[in-house]
């Protein structure tokens, strides 16, 4: 028995909606900077550790390439290491920090998991900065490319943060010489 055209259209619309709802979401995942100390403020002669964390929606992460920016007048990256999510994977990894010590305001990092994938959430990268000049510096993702095991790109949104480095002058008790000069 032939199907009425109006009923056929409704059936096609319902079938298309079911396919679209069942398809994996292509929404961008969240990548966040998490500083330690949490305030993002550190003082002389401390260092600042910053983790880049990915949310739980990331599955089948096999590697990434990142370009991060910072103010080279205020911060200097001293070390870069894989985050706990990458270190906890069932296989090894290869991390390459391009131009370490260049201090031009950009930091390039490439990481590949060797033979396996991992799933979020968790830390994918840890960067340790030392302060070299007082002030505020933004940390921002200039470029992010995350890849799955089929080398397909995983879309990622990255929210910038601001960190503060300061060297307050210590408030020392006056010396005998300075007191004697006053009186």
C-alpha cells in the first residue's frame, strides 16, 4: 500500500532528527589554565606552576600541538612536562618543547602518546614559570591542535588567565645606624 506524501515527509524528518541526535557531538572541549597557587599570584623568589586541564568530554586523545603566549618581560618558562592525564596513560609519550629558553613570549609544545589514547578529564601539560619582572602577564592559547587516534582534530576552546608576579620590599626593623641618624 503506497504511503501518503505528507506522512512520508514526517517519517523522513523524524528519521533525520534521530540520526542527528545519535551522532557524536562536535562541540569544542574546554581547556583551562590552572595555576598553583590558585590565585595566580606569586612572589620573589617563588615559581608558578600552571597546569592545562581538559574536560571529561575528551575521548581518544592521542596527541596535541600547542602554542601559548605570555609576557616575556614578566615570566620565563623553566620547565615543561606532561600532565597527569598523559603520564597516567597505558603507554609512553614523547614531549617536545620547541625553543626552550628562547623567551620570546611564545611557548610551543608537541606531545604524542606512543601506541594508545587517553580520555579526559585531567591535566595534559604542566609548565613552571619563574618571575623576572614585576607585573601582570596573560597566559593564552595562540594555537591548539588536539588529535585522536585517527588523526582527526578534536575541537578545543581555551580560556586565557592573568598571573601576577611581585617582589615586595621587605619591612625590616630599623638598624641602629638609621635610628641614631634620626636622633
